C-alpha cells in the first residue's frame, strides 16, 4: 500500500522538476506556461467521476495497475515532446492518469483505515511526500553530475514499473470497502465544505510544485541544481509532518491540526516570497509543507465517512474540487506574475491559507 503512494509521489515530483526545463526548452513566459498547466487539471477533473465508477466496478487494485502502466510511459515522454502542442496533449493524459491513481490509492487507504479502526491516512500520504523528496534530491545530484532531465525522468518511469510488480499485495476487489448509499447522489454541505478545504490544499501544493523552482531560479537567480531545494524542503517537511500526523491528530484533535497547519503554511509562504534570501526562501517553502501536510489526509478521511453517500462518490467529489484548485492555481499565479511578479502572485495563496484556518471544524 505504501509503495503505491510512493509511486504517485515519484510521478508528481519528476513533473515538478521538469517544469523549469520545459519553460526554457520552449521559451515560454509565465502566462503561457500557466495556460499549458491547465492541461493536467482539466484531465484530472474530467477523469474523477469515471475513476470513481471504475473503482466501484473493477476494484482499486485493477485500476491502479492499468493506470500505473500508462503513468510510467507518459512521464519520460513529457521531457522529450518536440512541440508545445504535443507536450500539452501528453500533459493532459498525465493529468487523467494521475487522477485515476489518486482515486484508486485513496480507495485502498480508506478500506485499510476503516478496517483497522485507527487513523492511518497521514502515514500513507507520508510515503507520497518521501518519494517527492527522494526524487528531488536524486535529480539535483544527477543534474550536478551532468545528466539531463530526460534521463532522470526515464529512471523515474523505471521505478514506477518496478513498484507495479508488487501489485499482488494490494487488496483485491472483494476486499475493497463496499459502496453504501445510492449509486448517484448530489454533493451535500459536508462534501462541499471538505471540497473547499481540498481546493485550498491542492492549489497550494500545485503552487509550490509548479512554481517554487521557477521562483528560485528566475526571481532569485539561483542555479537550477540548487533551485530544487525549495521544493525539496517543502517535500521533506510534508513527509515529516505526515509521518507523525496520525498520532498527533489522535492526541490534539483533527480541527486543531488543520487550524494550526493552515496558519503555519500561510506564514511560511509569505516568508518565502517576501524575504530576499535563499535560505529563508527554502525555510519558507518548508513551513508550507509542514503546515499543509496533514490537512489533505484529514479531508480525505472525513470525506470517506460522510453519512448517506458512498465513499466511491464522496471522495471523487471532494477530489474534483481539489483538482479545480490545482487547475486554477497555476493559471492565476502565472497570469498575476506576468502582470506584477511571482512574489505577488504567491502571496495571494498565502492569504487563502490564512483564511482556511477559520474552517478547521470541517474535518471533525
């Protein structure tokens, strides 16, 4: 189970590091890059409802295996696409596949957590963060040794295929959590509130994933091999907070975790973009990871327990709103940065995080 979360983290981190290379390779400005980054978000939003139905029909293990194979193929192709158009098409496919994987791994995690009777979601998501950190550090080392981004992405694809060989240890369809409630149901108030929280988290993750390396490279003029440290700090802090998240949430309460986390993340983002020093920038992005690390797992866990709605409907509904944040965030940041600067654009995300603290009770 944890290896599959690790696989998803490999894919998202490899893409995050490829963003500045893509900007350079095609000579894109921030606004154009932001529009291209619409592609994975659109693909993810379109795939969410279908992914939930597929998991319900075929089981999360089968869906994970099929989507994982495509994931491992598309990732290296992104780094060698010969034109912006083909790159955007591949990025759309990447978004579709990642959304399907996201639904399927959370279905597996919900089943495991429910049967154990304990909070486990944060520890599962910790492996996602560990993978993003490992890939960031590995890529930085390989770039310093003279490797190119395409080679790094190929290694990531190979790692994904290696992990998929262990799919037999996942729960089969018969062990998935049975669907409860109607086959179709409109979102209710709980789903909407959790979706808004997911929207804020995913927008922030997307902002750091897509723009932190670009910010350090082009706004702070740091070499690309060192600019990845901002994202690495974010990933390290997120992994650390998720490893301890289940125990901490049990001790101090879910709402307190979300309230303190959103305040810390907002403060960290402001620190990163408003101080002109490389060290404080990296610390700031790390504080963002430390703050939001446990919010999304708590949201997913709460979404799976909404009364009267099957988790195969409630979790995709919440994730769809989250992907809307992932979709809108890069575009807003790119457009605002093109008119003002990237510091100003990322500051808007910081204000949203500070506001999120007022809705902490939604995860209880």
